[in-house]
C-alpha cells in the first residue's frame, strides 16, 4: 500500500477581491497549491500580483473572497500558534530588550518565566545574538533586528513559518548572510516554510520549489522544482545549474512584468 503524504498546507481555489472607492480589484484568482511538511516553497512574481495577500490569507490575517486554506486538514479562520510570521518590517517592541521581544509569544502561551528565558536564549544563540540579550532594538542594525524577529518566530515552535520579504530592506551583504542563516536554521529545525520574495536569486538559493505568479489578478503560472542539493551557500550562485534555473525564472517573471506595463 502506497503511503501518500498529506499536504501540510492546502490552498484550494483561493480568490481575493478588494473593494475600494474606484470599484473592485481582483488580487488573486483561483489559486491552488499544496505544500508538504518541512518543504521550503518561495513565491515570486511582479509587484501587485497578490504574493503578500496570499501569505496573509495563509496566516489568517486576511480572509479569501472564495476558496479556503487548510493547515493539517483544518480550515484557517484566523491567526494560530502553529503559524509563525516574519514581515519585512521587524515589528519589534522598541521599549523591550531583545530577549523580552523573543519571550513575548512564549509569555502569551503562559510558559513559565525561567523556561521561556531558556527557550529565548536558545533561538537567539541560533541566530548569532546570544551576546545581545539585554540590548534594545534601537541599538541594533537592520540585520540584527531581523534576526530577532526570526528568533521570535521560531521560539513559539510554529509548524509553519510564513515570511513576507523578510530581507527586502537589507543591504546585499547582510541579506546574503541572513539567507545562509535561514538555511542553516531551517535545515536544523525542519519547518514548513512559505517565503515571499522579489529576488530571483534569493528564491533559488533557499527553495525546494518556486511558485511563479502571473500579473494581477494573481494566478499560479508555473511551479519550478529546484534540484540543487542541500546544504547550500552563496557559492552555488556561480554554478551552471543555479544560473540556468535563475535565468529561466527571471525570463518568466519579466514577461509578467511586461504584462503589467501594458
């Protein structure tokens, strides 16, 4: 008997319409996607194609106009502790120290003070910030702030990590370092990861699958399997296979960008 793995996330015929002063805007149109447990899937496409809207629906921060999202077979109706979210803006509490920011979700889960401190230290160590426990966000660089946000998301032990362009505001060197940090953490922690990006190279270096979305209304145009073995680092960017995949995706995304310009 064949053992067929059930998808961790099942996006079923999701459409989203926004109502504005100038009428309706259809952001997503009949999106269907399955993501397996512990799979790293990135979504890429032109601006305005509904990437972030789709992530917000999976996070339970938006509701679809039609269709549904299921996690472990249960329909998403709002945010849940099994889904951790990291946004491009760090969303840290400026009046709290680094460790208190990471402990925040654990406090909501009513985890005892000493236990939540140990959990927070574990994940801050994992992202290289064990020496900054008592620092405040204003004392950190942009890259360090995003590391705190990632540690906070991991600390609550979500089964699914949702990341909306988390490195988009960072300089190239910091971005490259955080990509490698994320790969290391993902390989060690084994989470299901749904990652939104505009950066084709970023999508290829991180992902097992890349979803290319069409211009608005967003539909899934193609799903690419990235057959580059892990562990990966920045050195794979000079390999022929990396550049073959990158160029293929770039050409597809560029065609969608041209469609937006028409």
